[in-house]
C-alpha cells in the first residue's frame, strides 16, 4: 500500500518505519527541516530502541523516505496518517492546531480518493472536524478514520509490530476492510482488530490512558498510606496484583506519572466531560494526586535536612531525567519538578541520564545551579544526597562502596523503589523510598 505518515515524532516515526518494514511504500512528512535531514541519513532524532536499524534497512531498500513536502506526501499516497502532536491547551483541552493544519494541507493537495487516518490522540469529534476542514477545500472523495495508537515509548517498535489490539473507528465498510488489510501483518498471533464507530475509537484512547493513570495514582495514595500505618507497599502490591481480577500491571508506586500522554490525556478527558456537562470526578482526582505525588520526595528531602532553609548550598546528585526508562523523552517528567524545587531552595544539582541529558537541558534551560555528568557515578562527587527519578535498569545494582567514597553523605532518596532496602541498609545508607519503611543509617 502507498502510505504517508505526517509527523515524524515518537509515534509517526515508529509507525512509518513499521509500515515500511511490512512491505508498504511509506513517505514520512515533517515540517522540521533538521529532523527530515537527519532522517534522510538514517539518523534517528529520538532515542527509541531498535528504531535506527529499522530506519537504515527501510531507507536502504527505498520502501521508506522522508520529506518536508506535504504536497508530495498527499499526492503520492492513498492512505494518509496524521500523527502530529496534540499538546495540552490552556484550558486542558487537546490543541488541534497541528492536526487541522495538516487537514487543510490534505484538502489543498488532494488529487483523488484518499483515506485519512487520525493516529494522533484526539478528542471525540475530531474526525468530524478533520472531515469538515478537508471538505471545504476539495471536490475529491475521501474518508476519515480514527486509529488511536497505544505504543509505549521505550518498547514502541515491539508494541507497534505486536499490539495487544488495533482499534479503528470507521465511517464505512470500505474503510474497515482497508484497515483490516493494512494491519493484518501485525495481528498474526490472533490479536483482534477492533472495528467500531469513530467516536468510540476516539474515546477508547482517552479512557485507556486515564484508566492506567488511575491505577498509578491509586497505588501512590495507597503507598502514602502504607508509610503512615507501617505497611510495605511491595507486599501490598503483590498481594493485590496476584488477584487475577486486578493483575500486576501499573501497580508500581513512585513520584508520579509524566510523559507526553497521561498528563495531557487525563486533562483532555476532563475537558471533554466539561464540554458535555459530565463531571469526571475520578479523572480530576487522578490528576490532583499525581501533582502532589511529584512533590512527595521533595517533602522527604526537606524533612531529612531539617527544613527548606537547610537545602541552600547542598549538592544533590540526580539519577534519571527521562519520564521513564528507555526513552529520551522528558515531557512532564517528575525530574523537572523535583530539580526545579531543589534549585528554588538554593541547592546545586548534578544530573545524569543514559539518554535524556540533551532533551532535559533543552526543556529545563541553562541554569547556573544545574550541571550534568557523563555517568551516574560522576554526578555523585561531594553530593549531600542522591535522588533517583527514573528506574533505568543500570541503576538497580550500583556499587554502594564506590558511591560512598564519592558522596559527602550516604543518603539516598529513591523515587522509584529500585534499590533493595536490605542491601542499602547493609552498606550503611540512610534510605528513603515510596510506601516502604525508611532505612536508618547503620
Ligand atoms: N509519544 C507517545 O508515547 C504516544 C503514544 C500514543 C499516542 N501518542 C499521540 O500521538 C501524537 C503524536 O505524539 P508524539 O509523541 O509522536 O509527538 P512528537 O511531538 O514527538 O511529534 C510530532 C511531530 O509532528 C511534527 N509536526 C507538527 N506539525 C506538523 C505539520 N503541520 N506537518 C508535519 N509535521 C508536523 C513535529 O515537527 C513533530 O516531529 C499525539 O497526539 C500523542 O498524544 C503519543
């Protein structure tokens, strides 16, 4: 099939590469010249495991190419995916500026029947808006399909190639047949292609992300309660998750969810509710709990040092800047909030991350109190405390003795519960985590 994917970000780029990998002819379109130039040389502008290999292979065999020309992308393909960003607007709603700009371009350049597919996460009613926008500009026939994406950054290729399910909202049987054909290679293990009406598909994405965010916020509240009642969230989590009605996924407590999806999608769902006069109280609480949770470790830090005034002049090492491991994405990352608070109180911060230093530097802007270290050990020099913000695997079994020699004080604030409490205790650290009893220095 001839496919164009507009938007070469975390979703569009992965989708374009994976469609090409299954034998389709794919054009990736992006407005960002620098990005397209890099992609043309098979250099990935983002860190996503496996992506560079996929790009190299499919660029080489000419099944995939990139351009800044939407005109070319529209004229040469039959199926056009819209995979541009839908950031949060001031009132919480999804900002559809980019989506509708692309729709205008499609309407302007259409030269025959096209199937337009909304892959961006967009609120109910967007397919209709995209349809109206295009219809004003062309006499050609077309259909608009909703096909929300469920991939996870860090495992995006695998998620795209082997999804749990594919959700498509279609206006006709013709569009349903086309989507079934397109996705057939990805559901060979009998995973379903769920064909439904367009509003249901649009809502499924927001409802799914909000459900996952709800589990995270719920567990964070239970973790906070554990600390007060002397329970251990690890035991409670396993006790809960082994119930087959509950399951283990998304039960890990921490310093709050971040990323480009959960925060904005929960907000956008709340906004849709408001527009239709439905007060989504659970979603509102999920957001509130998450905002507070991003500060839980800051409160522990302040308490440990004896008050906010004592933070001034202290040096903190930070392990992990990305909102989760195996990505360089720092959008809404808890590290942004935590480092912001430490700096505000007058601390110095030396941060490290295996992939996200550059993206963090851009997001946080240059700051005289924040510097970056090449490795996680380099940032420990003369640190008064270590704060772990991302659960990268390489942080799980550190050399505690080496760390102690570097640090001014043996104190660890583990926002992701990745260290073994007994092991930390054995090495004589003061250790704080989430929902588990603190460890006193030996
Ligand atoms: N990142 C994820 O994990 C994820 C997962 C599922 C769904 N989504 C959704 O997918 C959509 C895209 O997310 P993302 O993370 O890939 O965003 P992103 O910001 O990484 O990428 C968006 C890309 O679109 C390009 N773009 C913007 N306007 C354009 C235009 N007019 N023409 C061509 N290109 C344009 C930008 O230059 C950028 O490269 C969002 O709606 C998001 O909610 C994201």
